[in-house]
């Protein structure tokens, strides 16, 4: 353990984890909980907006109680700096995990992505929009817990009128931002976070971002028009379900995206049904971090085949059934012999004519039958047919009693 260097407020600082232009992160000990915590320090001074945004992050997160979001314990001011005290996650960030593995296995990507969706769903249900969803803001503990962090530029319905995000202002990480967030961050809703989820899944599954990291007009144009390389070209074995989710979440037309993260959770939950509880999920993710993906592969079955291949097979089967059924009907009704075997078997056409007074005498049957052949030479001339007017009258028939005696 690093040597203790100082105390900030009531917290004993163990060491500095990171430092940036706006602040620093310290590992410290909580005086009563006897556990390690993170002190997030805002060092940037002279800008009221940054101070207020820092306070708002603490205000939004202090009431969160979800296992997929880091817990915030306290917010205070010491000297000229503001601090947020939050849960310490001993593990690895998702962006580092992607770099180390080049890309995640499909099973691990699906399970970790599902856990991220659960945390984001909790925030959205609290009317909080994160606005900076990216792998760097996802932490995975050594015990396999997946947690969403850094609500520094988050907003909520209650914070809409605080003036911190002005009309036309752009906040976020460019390569993960939706077209509407680039245009005006102040007017985004939860569908902007859903778009960022899609970008992150693309990176988890392929190992690369769909858009360049540089924030310039070329990148903005690609994002606005929804132009990015098909993930299958980056990783041919990508599951069809991933392609479907990426296409829908990253649609540059906001109305064509999922309207709620709950839809994604419902879609993906069928792949995790074999897990009895959260403990089993965390255990498999923990094993994956340690280099073994045997357990997670056994619990989650993600088809590597493109969904369209399955649909083509279904359509082919339907077509085959229709052809067989139609052929059988065609054969049984005799159409096969009529159209294709007429020269070998011939064709018979029977025309029967019954006189109007047929039913007057029950014992007499009177009809004219005309038989034609498919051979044109054998067909009789229509003019040779008997005229109904030339038919003999039944009354002219000989009487049976007049027959000669044999």
C-alpha cells in the first residue's frame, strides 16, 4: 500500500490516482466505514459553471442506490477546492480491457453490455441523462461488478433551467456523441445515451470505434449522416443480434432508435436466463477478467451466424412447401396430363344436352353427346352437330306393345 501523504477533511489520503486539467483523484480511507474511497477534487477555479456542475454531479448521484452505479457518499469543500467522496472500485476500466484484449469475446461483450444497460436504465428512471457514455466511464471490479461512473456533465429534468448547459453548447466525447448532442447538448433526451451505447457496443465487439476521435467537420458529417463501416467487415463472426442492436441504437434519425433502454434489456435478457442471480453473473465476469471465458461461454450462447441466413432458409422452406403442394394439386386434378401428356394420353371433352321435358317420363333418358379428340383431324365439324330442332318427338317413338313377336 502506498505511503500516506496527507489528510483532506476527515479522510486520510493514501495516494493520488490521477490528475487532469480540471481536477484530481485520490485514494483515501473513510474514517468510520474503514474502507477505501475515492476523493474526486475539482481544482479548476474562477469558473462558477464548473463549480455548480460539480455540485450537481454530487446532488444527482447522492441518492442513487444501484449496484450498477458507483455510490456517492459525501460532498464537501476543503480550502479552495470542492470534493466528492465516492465508492472505490478496485478493478479495470472497460476501455483498458478492450485495449488489452483487442476486442471482447461475443459472450463477454453481451453480458457486460447488459450490465451497463441496467445501470443506465436506473439513471433514466430517475430522469437523469448521463450524456457521456463511453468505455472510459465503465468500471469493472475484480469481483466482476460492472459500474457506471462520472456523471459530471449529466442533466435531469429538475436541472433543465439551471443555465449550465446553454443552447447550442456541445458537451461530451465527440466519437460517442449522437447528431443531436453535437448540435445542441441542452436539448438531448435518453435516446442520446442509447446512441452512445451502440457506439460502445461496436467498439466492444470489433475493438475499434466506428468514428474517428478527432472532432472536426469530417467526423461531424459522418455522424450526422450515419456513415460508418459495417462491423462485420471489422469482425466477420460478429453475432447477428449485435449487428441489429448497433444499427438501431446508432441510427442518425433519433425517432428510429430504441425509445427506452428497457427494450435493450428485454432483448438481451433471453441470453442470460441461465443465471440464477446477480452473484452468478459477477462470478462469470470475474473469471473472464482473470483470463478464462469457459464459464461465460457455457452460460451464454450467442449465434455467430447472421440472422439473415436463417431467414433465407425459412423462406426457402416455405417456397419448397408451396411448390410441392402446388405440384401435387396440379397432378391430382389431371392438369399434368392435359397440358404435358395430351399427345400420349389424348383429351376427352363431353358435352351433354338434356331436353326441357326430360323429367316428364322417368323411364326415358334423352341426351345428345358430342365427343371431341385433341387430334384436329379426328374432331367433327361443329356444323355436323345435330340441331335441337331436328330431334324426334318422344310421342313418335314406337309403342312397346307394337314390337314383333320373337
